[in-house]
C-alpha cells in the first residue's frame, strides 16, 4: 500500500535549525582535580597563575606541548577584533586557535559549575574531582596539565601559608613541608586531574 508523502516540515512552520545563539558556541572545558591532603586547608590558584598545558588541534592531529596560558595576557587574534589569553595557528588551519581563561568576573552561564568556586581546591567531598579552572577553547583543547605553579597552600587551623608551591611532586612521591607555626607536618599527594567539557 502506497502512503501519501508528508509535506515538507518548513511548510508546516517547523524548523530544526540551531538558534543563532547556539550555533557558534564553543566548548568550555573545565580542569578538575583531586588530591590527598594532610593538614592542608586549601590550595589556591591565583588569577595570575601560569597554566602550563599540552593542547590538541581541533582536527585531533597536532599537539603543542607545554604552552603557557595566563589570564593576565591579552593577545590579539589575527584577522579579528577579538582578543584571547593564548593563540596559535596549526598547520592547515585557516584561522588561529585560541584559549581564554574564564575568570569569576566574566559573566558566563555554566549550569554544570553552578555554586562552584574556581581558583581554589579544598578537598571537598572525599574522592570527588573539583573544578579549579575553566577554559574557553576555540580550535584546540587542553589534554594535559603540568602543575608547576606557583600556587599558594594554606595549612589547617590558621597554620602557615606556603607561597610559590610547585605541585609536580604531588603527582609522584608527594609534596611535603613543615608548618612551624602550628608545629605540624603538611603534605599533598595522589594529585589527579581531568579535563571535562562543561555546559
């Protein structure tokens, strides 16, 4: 039995085109971390932090290792009026790829991170990854983080504040110091991280 073909959806006033606001949207990629902390209240990542990253081109072919992205840097995007915190051009690409750090002062709607505080890690729920940074990525994405810092670490109970901390040791044997203010050992170990697309 033959069926009468349906009229085109456009003639019924229906449309499945992306709205103008959604079409150009680029992913926001969050950097999440967790670590085991001994007598540590929090780890702070100031807005002046140098984020050292490996980045992958949008086509998934080229990798740039150990690039530095800093929220204080403002670079003009070639052939555009826009600026970014980091730009580079991959072979075969017509446009420059960019990364910008999303700071708390920028108005960004991100329901996945609602109620979360960026720039600080306090241990949170046991075993849970917490967001510490958010990147607006266009034409590339971060794949690896090198926690070289400098970061700020504060001991519990009003203890000592350690400046210019490099957390690479926390990925291996662990970062250890002594809080002479409160007469206690402090340490960070088992540092893990993960990049996730957030919406």
